[in-house]
C-alpha cells in the first residue's frame, strides 16, 4: 500500500517505521523544514513530502498530530483525495494542552476531527502508549497479543485499517461507529491499558461516557504532580490500576 503519514511524533514515527518495514510505501510530513524532514524520513525508511504532497497518490492517510494542531491544517486539504482513500486519526483530546472545546460535550473527538477534515475517518492507534507500539507487537496468533480498537462508519475502510493494525503486531477489535469511538478515548478502560482481544471487548462494553473526562483529568493531574515524568511502565501501571478499579 501507499501510505501518507501526517506527523512524526512518537506514534507517527513508529507507524512509519513499522509500515515501511513491512513493505508498504510510506511518505511522511511534519512542520520542519524540508532538509530536516528528509533526514527524519530517511531514518524511518520513508520518503519526505510536503503537507499537500503527503496526501496525493496514496491508498491511506494517517493523521498523527496533537489534537489542537488539526485546525492549523490547510483548508480543504483532502478535497482532491478520492473517497476510497482510507483516512485515520490517532489523536486524543486533553483540555490542559488543547484548550476547552465545548463541541466535545456533544460529539466524540474523532467526529470533531472528521468535521475539520471534511472526510469520514477511522479512529485507531489512539489508545496505545508509545512503549506499547514500540515493544509489544507480536506475530498473529501469538499468546497474549495486545489488541487495539477501531471505530468508524465504513466497513471496508475498517478492514484495511485492521490489516495495518495486524502488520504492526496487534489484534484489531471493531469498536463500532465513529459515534461510539468515545469508548476508546482517554479516561475509559480501553485507553492505554494493554489488553488482549477478549479483555478489550469487555473494556469497551464497560466504558461509562459521563465518567471518562473526570477520570482522564484525574490521571493527568496525578502524573503532573510527580517530580519527573513517569516511565512508560509507570503510566501503564497507573492506567490499569485506575481503569480496572483496583486502586
């Protein structure tokens, strides 16, 4: 597949590296000057592209950016992109970083992003830590393989996304429509807790929409009070302890 990735942060860069390593043709873009972007792309086994170029002549596009950066994208960026191109969103909303967005009291985070992009999207890769993506991938059928959820309204697009999830080393669980994607947002049992397929299915079912924002903010407040930013293992342990009701 030909894949364009917008953003080379922790998740975007790992996805570029894993997907290019699996034989896909990957091009990436970020806000850096082209010479620096070219060095980053080369280190990931990808090619560098402008923001307009990264979405051209591809089969899939992955947006992996801070939530508050989507409004800075060029207007109608995807206007000329064919409708059969799969568009993915890996972002998460955190008010302390992104500011208060009243619309998110009525719609999910990815429905909001879909409105900005003016395209149907699939929410995926948002509910895993950098360390999970980097270290926990396993071959299909492996014991205790970590699963991540996919939410969207286009069945065929979700099948393609599920394939990409598998290529990166994880099982895919269908979490339903984009309107149901709140079940994998921050503050839910399915968010960054490294569950297997059966556990993730149960976690998605156990999610309580009204409680998620308060839990999200509680966890982030606790993390911010620590003297140093916790390690991946500490964040994972904290998420599992809180979300599974074992504290």
